[in-house]
């Protein structure tokens, strides 16, 4: 089920699902090539250098490195980038009860 390989930048071993199921584990940002104007803001802002420039457009070069921080999404002036979240990043949200010191409500 797993496809092991070396990370090209850091040299450590990765365990990823085979290419067919890779999207279940690794869900990189998506760059809409029609909307991207190649300004490079997303490339500069990404803390992990996930995005690179190719043919005057931003591309996802290292998808498995993405932290899903949304920096590229928030700073793209053309809204050309979207983020998909893997199941492991989704959490149920529950509000904490309204508790004041010494007085529970």
C-alpha cells in the first residue's frame, strides 16, 4: 500500500500512499492557471517553499510539504489558489461552556 521514497530536498524517507491514493494523504494547494498572473507573491510568502515559478505561473513543486497555513490563499491578489484539507486536519468545533470565576452558567 505504501510507496517509500527519498525527499529530494531533505534526504529523509517518506511514506506515501501509492500514486492512485496519494490525494488521501497529501492534499496540496491548487493553483488555477487561468487566474494566476505569475506575480510570485504566493511563492515569496510560503514558509515551506511549496510553490515555485514555472512558465511564468506558480506551480505546486513540493505538495507533501504543505502545512495548509493558507498564507498563499490570503495573499494571492487574483484568488488563484485554493486549499483542500485532508481529513486529519478537520476537527469538530465545540464551544466551551460560559464559565465565569466562581459562577457557572
